[in-house]
């Protein structure tokens, strides 16, 4: 079988696509690719509230050099005049750039996204020319309940309450990116993630869509594929390192992860001699962060909450990492990088991080902190978490009106920080910090009393 050589170029006007003979460029191998070559636009204003407008709001075009990557195509295959393309909407850094280039190469060489059958939303795997999985894409219009959902769970428009009421349909992708941006130093090992736009790629389109000669562009989250043999549910917690559990837990508390189950903690691959994990301690890699950073204090789910590792005190390194977290700097990063993410969700990040920092400094372990922000069930009723009760007291102290909603069997407060103006928000944070300090001081006193009674 004969092959001819072609190339893919990162064009300043046309995104990623096959290399035209009329263009001038220098071919280079992937191993010598400059990671700074894949860039996104830093101009053009902010996202519209509806991510549907992102297709028009951001044409990710910026002047930069155009190195080309050699590919091959079968002789006789004609290149279409509208080849598939991928463009970075949001995301930066060498790992992200390298990931997008690899997917661009796959698209240009004729490889199509492969639907992943599991899960409630549309998800697709990309492989390279060797058949190795390299990335997972999740289009925002194929999320659970979204109008283009391929698994029978569609019909609603973007921006409406989603599977988790505190997270809107079409906004899980930006939360995937937020989790990656907030994983400072790669502590929790969140895989490289970006928000991208695919053009002319073979994704699902509902039968109700208007006929079109070309597939409609798709905004999607794109994440590096994680090679793994198991997920956490297939092995059980006794196999996992304490540091790995702590690192994921620290991130989950900061971002108030509503969906940290065993299936989205993957067991990192070991060499073939340790494939059975017998006698080894495995590390975990967290994925699927679409249900984090809710718009109000919701009920998180932490699979690790009752694992023995969560009750082991933080190491000095972990305590130092937590102490250096800056929730206000993180908030500014999110405001700048992901303007579609609502301020109410960003304030949830700040509140959760403040609690984490004070709790860790007071000597609480991961399990104790997780229990503080998790709701309790008693006699069939869902009760507010300890953190929610603290926030209720603080909001009442600054004379703000709390919205309420009817729970399944009880009336509980829906605590949002989006209704606070800047002065009220600053007052809330001040009083919140003071009340947390008194709560942790009371815990210390009670612990000392119990220790004293136990000595008799």
C-alpha cells in the first residue's frame, strides 16, 4: 500500500488543519515541537452567559509561527475542502498545547472520535495513529439533559438547571478546566484539560437538528486520556497510598466536588510485573470534575470520606501546601481565565478554601473536614452540614435574606453567596473567619476535656 506525506499546520487564521502546498513552513518531528506554538486568543472580550455564543465570541486566532507536523494519508483519499479542526477556547501551558496538537494530528490523519458508551453524557475517545488512546472529549451540548444528548437524556437548553441543580446545563466543561487550573503543582494529578472548539468533526447530532452540509462546531472539554487498569471501586482503598487520597481530598474540598465516586478515581498504571497490584501501594488519578464549584452550597459526595487514609493526619508537606493556598488569587485566575463561570460559584471556592485552611491549621484530618461540609441524614431527613449552619449564622448576622426551597422531606436553606454585594461579601468573609476560629477553639477545648476524663 502506497502512502504520501502530508502535514498539519497550526495556522494563524485557520486553526488546525492539513498543510497546503501554498503555505511555507518547516517540517519538524513531534519530539522537537515547541510547546509554545499552540496558543489561544487573549483578545475579544468575555464569554456570553450562554456558551452557545462561544462559537462566535472566540475565534482562537493569533499571529505566531506555523511549524508543521508530518503525517501520511492513503493515496486516492481526497482531502475535503472543509477538513476537521480543533481550536483552543480556554486553556494554556505546554501539557495542554501538546495534547491539542496530538488531537489535531489525529483529526488531520482521518481518525474520528470514538463514542464512549458509559456515562450519562456524550463522551468521545481520540487515539493516535498507533491506536493508543490520547484524549477524551465531552461536548457541552451532549451533557445530561442538554438538547443534543446522545443517550436519551436530552431536550433542555443550555443554561437551565442540570443533573445537579446547582450546576447549569452546558457548564460542566468549564468546571473540568477549573479543576485543572486549581490543581497547583499537579498535587492531585488532574490530567491536562482545555476547553476547545471542534469544526467539521464527526460527533453526535440529534435527528431534530436542521440539515446542514457540514457538522456544526462543537465546544467541548478535552482531557488527556489516563492509562489505567482499574478504577478505585475495583480494588478497594487498602491498595491506595495515603498521599494520593489526601491530595485528591484536598482538591475535592476546595472545589466542593459533588460527585467524587470510585469510578472517577483511576488507579495509575504500574509496570507489567506489578499488574496485579499485589503488595504494592497504588496512586490514584482523579477525572470527571464537571460537578464541582456549584452555584450554592450543595451536598458533596466524597467516596474517600470513610477510607482509613482520610483519618490519618496531614503530612508536613500537605500542611505547608494548604497553608500557601490563596483563595483570592485562585478566584482571580478563574475570573480571568473562565469568565463564563459565575461569581457565586467562585465564592463557593473561596469559602471552602478558607474552611480547609483554618481546619487543617487547627489539626483536623481530611475525614473531619469532609464531614464538616457533608450533609447528614437523620430520621429520613436531610439536615444542613456544619459548614452550612455556620454560613447561615454569618449571613443572618449581616442581615441578608436567605432563599429557601422545599427539600424532599424538610425545608432547608439554599445558601448562595451571589446575592451579596461587595460590602456584604467582605463582611461575610470577616465574620466567617471569626466564627470558624471559635468553632475550632471549642473543638480543642472539648478534646482536652475528653482526654482529661479518659485519664481517670
